[in-house]
C-alpha cells in the first residue's frame, strides 16, 4: 500500500498546485462577487492540499490525514458551487442578451459615479465598446454640459432617492431628448450603486412639436382666414339620426319634409364650438358668445329649409354639403352667402367637429349686375361704332389667325355677314378678298407681329359689290401668364375717303414742288447763264487784244466759266438723283480705298485739316452711291467751316453693319433745323438748292441704310451713315 499512497499524495500535490493557481487567477479576473465564490473555495482547497503535503513531509500523520480529508471535501464543495455558478453565469448571459436587445439605455453606476455595467445601446450611442465602459467616470462619457444637468439626480439617487426626469443630451450636431430613471441599489440600508434606465424620446418630442405647430398653424389659418369659418358639434344630431334609423326611418328627405319640427329640434342640438374673426365681421357680432347668442336671429325660413337638406346629406353618410342661401346679420341686413359644410376627417363616425365656411356673395351679385350693364353698354358702343371689332385665335404654327367674333357692322364695310368671316373658312374668305399685292405684304409682316405684339396694316378689300375699299387694321396680341399667345383683338376701319384725299393732296404737293423746283432752278441757272454771257462778251474783247495782261484775264474768265458750268451740272445731277429711280449695284470693296477715293475728289482749303480712321476692310455695298454720299457730306463740312477747322472721317465695320461718320468743327446746326435738313429744297445757304442732304438720304435708304445728324451750335456737326451687312452680303 505504501507505493500507492505515495502516488496518491503526489497526484494530490499536483492537483493542489494546479487548482490553487487556476482558481486564484480566475477569482482575481472576476473580482470576487457571487460568480467568483466557487473559485475562492477552490483556491482555499488548493492551499489545504499544499498544507497536507507540508504536514506529510514533517511526519505529522494526523495533520496529513485531516488536511487530506479537508482537501477532498473542499474540492467537492468547490466543484458543486462551480456547477451552480455555471447555471448563474448562463442566467446572467441570457439577462445580458435581453438587456442588449432592449431599445433603452441601461447601465449601473457605483458610488464613485463610475460605470460597472452598460448595455450595447448605451455603449454604441457614445461610440464605445461595452468593455470600455466598466470603469470611466460618468463625466467622461456624458461630457461636462450633460453631466452638470444629471449630477444632482445622480447624487440624489446615491442618497437613496429614486429619480425620474428629462434632459437634453448633445450627440454630434444633434440634440437628443432623453427620459431617464435612477433606481438606488439598496443592501442593508446602504446604496451599493444606481440602476440607470434611459429612453431616447427625440422622435416623440419632434412629433409633439410638429403636432403643436400644426395646431398653431391651423389656429392661425382659422383666425386669419378672410373667409368666414366656424366649427360646430353635430354629435347630438348624429345620435338622434341613429335613433331615428333604429325606428326604421330611411328616407330622411321625406321625413324632414313631413316633420319640419324635427329640423328645428336638430338645429337646437348643434353646438357652435368656435368662430373666426371673418365670421364675427360678416354677421356683425362682437365676439363668439355674441354670435352664438344671436344665431337664432340669423336663420331665415329659407336657411331652415336648406338646413333640412344638410341633415339629409349627413344622414345619408355624406361628409360635405354646399348651398347658396340668404342669411340675416345680427343687425338685420340680408346677406346672400355660399355655405360649405365639411365633416373634419377623423370625426365621420361622431360628427363631433364640422367645419362651416361662408362666402359673402352680396358684393359679387352687385358686380355681376354691373358687369351685365357694362356688357350691354359695350355691345351698344360696338354696334354703334363704324369700325369692325373682332376677336381671333392663333393657328398652332402662328402662320395666321382666325376670327371667333366679328361685330355686326361687318356687313356695311364688306358686304358680307359677320358670321361669314368666322373660323378658318372665314379666314380663307378674307384672304380671297384682299388685293394680292397687299396680301403679300400682310403675310410678310406676320412674323414681326407675333414678336412685337401689335401691328397696323392698310390694304384693299374687295367689297361684295365689286369695288375695292381701303381698310386700316390694327391688331394686338393678348398673352397668357406663360407668355403664350391666347387671343388677338383688333378692328377694321374704312379709310377709302382718306386715301382718296391723300392722293389728291399728293398731286397738289407734286404740282407745288414742280413749281417751286422750276422757280428755284430757273433762278439758280439764270445767274450762272448771265455770268457766262457776260464772260463770253468780255472774252471776245480780250482775245482780240495781244497784251499778256488781257490773255491772263481771259484765262481766268475761262476758269470761272468752267466753274459755272460745273455748278449748273450739279443742279441738274441733284435733280436727277432726287427724282429718278435708284437701283443699287452692291459689290465687295475695300472700305479704306473707298473713303480715300472719295476724299481725293474733294478740294480742301489750306485751313481745313482732315483725319481718316478705318476699322474693318471688306464691305458689301454700292461704291458709287456711297462715294457720292461721302463727297456731299465732306463738302458740306468744309462749307460749315469758313474760318477753317478739322474734318474727321471714320468707318467701322462690325458683323452686322457698316457705320461711317463725317464730323466737322464748324458753326453747327440749330436744333429746330435738325428735323428738316433732309427735306428737299430746305437750305440756309445763300447759294444752294437744298437737295444735297435729301439726295444723301435717298442714296443711303436705297441700300436699306439710315443717315442721322447730331449738332450743337458753335461746336460742329456729326453725320452718321449706317448700312446693314447681312449674311447674304457676306456670302456674296
């Protein structure tokens, strides 16, 4: 038995050492507590086993045996507790899983205000792991601001007082609303720690705020509405209707017609809950109580009948009712109103809240009467007017428009009934009666009409009697809010007599102009002719002489005669240019060369300075016509500077036009004369026909250009010639 006992002692010693080390380390890791109790027993068991080995080595058999028995007894008890501890550990594990699954913040705070336990939601909210929240102080986790709010409650809980409160907890850029409860963990009258339970009620707070804001908005809308609104409670009426239905009454329209007293009975059951300012103003009430107290005076026999129809609609399950009735105000005034009764959503079963809106139609009725009167007056004016008024609609492609209304006097102007000009067929009739030449011009102007929004046309319209009438048409575009063409409104007037008078006046003006021209030309040609006759007579005398002085004088006379001939030629050329047809022959030319060539033909006095500036090279125009314009303008500029000065000529070519300016530093032109300088035969010169600028204007306009003048007395004049450079000219 000796070797076997020795083996058992060795096994016990090894077991004692292993149990002691394992149990002690585990106990330290668990930091004691109920879960660590089995490991404390096992640690003691191991120490007893070591003591038994020491007693054996000292030869104390009794001590060895007692300690050995004690070792096995403690080992058994320790493992029994460990078995029970495993069950507790499993229970705690299940409890932890449950706490981690709860949508609440759960934690345990010890008396030092440090965390001993937190669930997963608590740790996640603060961006931590659960293991990281077993020792830190509450201040470290919540932050100073939130801690100062919770500190009084924590301290109160540590004194044994249960706490429940709400506070705001900053979280990133957001503020969370937390509802918290602190429950003291008491043992033998002392607080061992605090159980903390918190719920995030942010969404609930937001919903409450939204509901409160919604109620406030509804209240503001209700009170500030310009329409009369009031709330009524029909719940008693609803119960009465259900009671009548239980008695077998189904046709309420027939029932209320036979029992009008029931309508009055139901009216007395209705309670007015509220009324807005517009209602009080409409019915002349000081406040809601005044309105409710005087409501019986508002009801008329007609409104009682309408109320019966409303009761029928509610009994049939309808949630809205509309009618127009006459009511009385508290002051006895009659008001024609439109009433809309609507059951507020959510109250369909009880009818506890019905919204009544009332619109005063009294003013509208007056407006409608005034509108009818205005319409009658307008129709009278249209029928009495000699003009034809029309209303038209555009075609989808905006190529034209067709009439939808023509006033009755269409027949007197055209011979056709107004209905014959309506619709697209009527548009075709109109086009067939317009002179072809005038119709082409009318069509060409249509695109510009849509852009400008208005247009004025004159054309010949073939009357049904076979004669042409001159028509003046003015039309305007009416657009909708989006800018699209909605309507065209316009009128026709017969201007045949005016056209006839214009033609007669034109003939008279032509005869007067011919007489004026003949007188002017006769005067202007008579003077140089007289000078030429005198010069020829003297020239005959001088050529007969052999003296050098006489020959020199003869040469001077010949030069003078030459100038007189040139002057006479200019008179005839200006007349031809002004009265004859101008047919431009445009071609591409160099602008710089064109202007230099024009200036080379002008004789500049020694006291006149010139300057030429050109931007752009190639231009497309008639070089001969343009050169004559520049020569005339430069000649005028020289004549405007008798004491000398400076003439500046500029030419600027941009993508769309050519602009040429002739500027002088001469005497200038009076403001009242600027509007007349381009008129034929207007001149302030002692010698001149007044055709130079008129010819310039004609030559420029023949090239689709314009000529303008700007001047200031004593500071000179600037003439500006603008000729368009189109894409076609670029291509050419």
